[in-house]
């Protein structure tokens, strides 16, 4: 093989390594991006679940206050009847 053949072979190997590296980095970045989107989606789902739980607790607390007021009123009526 002549010096020119070696230079062509080195060029082909270099281009192959460059293309392989670029593809590897691109695939890696796509995977990282996909994982970040999945994590963000899970966080949104958990946030919605937490907000629904808080609303449910607030509604339950409101109902308990109303029930306490009604029971207090009934107790007064029963004491007055006695």
C-alpha cells in the first residue's frame, strides 16, 4: 500500500469515528430529553393528585364544620325541651 492509500484509509476511519460519535451523542441527548419529559409528566400527574386531595380535605373539613354546627343546635334544642 502506498502512502496515499494509508491516508485514504485513515480518512475513512476518521469519518467513521466522527459519524459514530455524532450519532451516539444525538441518541444520548434524545434519550435524556425523553426521560426529562417523562419525569415532568409524572410530576404534573402527582401535582394534580395532590391538588385533588387538598380540595377533598377542604370539602370534608367544611362538611364537618356544618355538621358540628347542626349537632350543637340540636343539643341546644334538646336541652331546652328537657
